[in-house]
């Protein structure tokens, strides 16, 4: 079916989308995203009205885009245009921003960062949104998008939110940092994780401290980090101490 869509003209794909029975709509939308031909994406652009379409159909489109193994710049451009051009339901907007981060990350993995205008536009959209976000749930969504994108240049911003944000923001920022490969977990990142784990600046929730310790243990830990984490378990409640001890044992194995 996808192969058929790849060779179809825009008007045929659009007719198929418009005439499909309601229960078949999500399937055809997903297939059109997978086809990623100029015609199928143009048909999706005409068909999808983010102010009118059922939420389930729009989310199917956004999930299909986010999970596309090798997305194109044109697919990212379609998502960007749809998110910018409509008044969206909050849930659809949230899914769209997180999907945008996933698309940016995969395009950068294809070495297209800096080469495609759509990628730069996607990165700037996320960063501008994060800088302007006032409410905690909004900040969390943009941090999730940054975690999906996993761009090394955003690590300083993630560190700032990890150390200074409220619990939900801190947890999300640390989770985003955990998605980076070991070569990007620098001494600066490790120093921040030590401050969070050992609560040098303020008190942190145990989930935040545990996530910070995991970053230290998962990325070429120094002997002193292991020793200090083990010593800290003496002051912790049993469940958290047990988790960290198991983590250290797994690292040793």
C-alpha cells in the first residue's frame, strides 16, 4: 500500500484520504506519512485541518511522523507548518512539540543539521518556546522535545533546568540528559549531577537524585564517584539505597 502511495499523484492520495471510511482514516494517514513522497505529503497538508479534524486522527499523524525511522525535511516542514498555522487543542500541541523534537533528532542523526532550513527552524522553534515558557507544564513539554532531539549544544540549557527547576522540570531535564551518548556527558555535566545527588545547592526529590546518580554510574564513573554514592546510601531510605547498590553491582559486572 505504501509503495502504491509513493507512485500516486497528489489528487489521488487526497481523494483516498477524503473518501476513506472513518475507521480507515488513521491507517491511510499513517501510510501516507510512511510513503513520504512529495505527492503524499502535499495531500496530507491539504487534508489535515488541525482546527477541525478529530484529535485521534491528528495524533495518529503526529505519532507516525515522530516514529518515522528516516524522516525527511519535508515531513518536518509539514509538522512545523501545521503547528504554527492553527489554534490547537492543548493535547495536540503537546504531542506536536514532542514529535518535532523527535524529527529534529533523527534528521540530525542523518547529518542534516545545519544543511536543511527546516531543521534549523525546528530547533529554533523549540528553543524559542522553552525560553518563553512561563508555566511548568509548558516547560516540561519543551524539555521532552529537547530530550528527543538530543542536540549537544542544548546541554547547558538542560543543565540549568536540571539544577534550578521545580521537581517535575528537574526530573524531565535529567531524563533528557540521560539520552545523550557518553561522549557528551562531560566533566561539567558530571559536576552538576554530583551537586544534585549530594544536594549541594538545595534539596532534591529522590527521583531526581537517583537519576543524577545513574548518569554518573552509566558514563565511565570515577572511583571517587562510586565511593561517594555508596557512602551516601547509608543516609537513604532502604528502597533508594537498594536501587543504587544494585546499579553499582551491575556496573561492576
